[in-house]
């Protein structure tokens, strides 16, 4: 796992409007809070479709909820949803644009967040890679403490420490020669750590969570990408091959 020091003010202040406006999904939501195009490819939607639906009465925490659009959609299929984020701007935006009787938003730091009840599911998408490794381990342990018995964590990280991840990063740098110091193919300079599939699973295991199911994006040489991807999804494919081809992974983990 690679890591670099965190910017000193980011965790304390959260992100302002400029952070979201600098990212495609953020720009889309700022311009059209109820647009559906981004949701069709959302990792949250993919997690629910491929890793298992939520119970209708599930209590859900969207940790690092950002502008709130995903929590709003989760609240359509779950019993009670709470979105938390460090960004006051994001939470103000969420409260203004996304309202349901079973949905609430709070400015909160999960390290000292005390919810009124445990959660049946926690979504932690595109958060862990923003933390140094020790902070990531502490976050997973904290998440585990917030889960009800039998509760599940849905989490996503980009996988940079693999052949697939390195190929995607090289492609990104060719297309964006002025990208600067980036750790992975997302081009997000606020990412502080990178993972292999094995090191991400080890991070979860450190917090007492075990991966039950995973959905991966894999990379291969273009002429054989479809066939090779189909092969990697079969039981015949060696696990090491799947891991090396993976550049993005969403998991469902349970204690």
C-alpha cells in the first residue's frame, strides 16, 4: 500500500463548493440535483444490483455522503437513511435538494459520531483512499462498531497496485500530461493511499470484516478485453489473475 501525508486542513474543514465543481459527478449534481444519468452508473446502484439489495426496513448510513444524491436514492429502497459528511457546504446542499421522511443529513466526523441506533448497512464509497493507511484502518474499525449484528459494509476503492491499475494510470497520464502527482487512474490528487485487492481485504480484516461478495472492473489488452473479462468471472480463472486485472472494486463485507 502506498501512502502520502494528508493535507493539514482537509479533514478539519471538509470540502467546499470548488471541490465538487472540480469533479464531473459534482458538476452534474450542482447543475441538476435530480438528474439520473450519473445514477445509472453509480457504484451505489451497482452494489445494490450486483451484491445484494437492502431490506425494506434497513437502517443505512451513507458515510461521506457528499452532496447527498445517493443517500436520497438509498432512502427510496431502505427504511431509514442517514448521510454524514465533514463538508458543511455538501450537507447544506443535501438538505436543500434531497428530502424524504426517512432521510436525514448531518455534518459529522465518523470518529466521534454517536448515532441513535446501529446500522444494518454502511456505505463507504470513495472514502478510504482519501485517508492515510493508519487512518483507513481506524475508519474500518469504527464502521464495524456502528454495524448491527449481521450488518454489512458496502465499500469501494480504486485498485492501483495491480497490472490493471498501473495500465489505467499510465493511460490517464498519457491523456493528462499535466495531471501532476496522482496516485491512481482517477486523477484525484486528494487520494492519499493505494491498494491491491489483497491489501484492501487485509484492511477490512483488520477491522473484523470479511468480504462476502465483490464486483470488479478489470483491464486487459483491448482486442481480448471482452473474452478475458468473461473468463475472469468464471470459477476457472485463478484468483491471482483476477486480482492483477482489477483496477476498481466494490465489496460487501460482514463481521
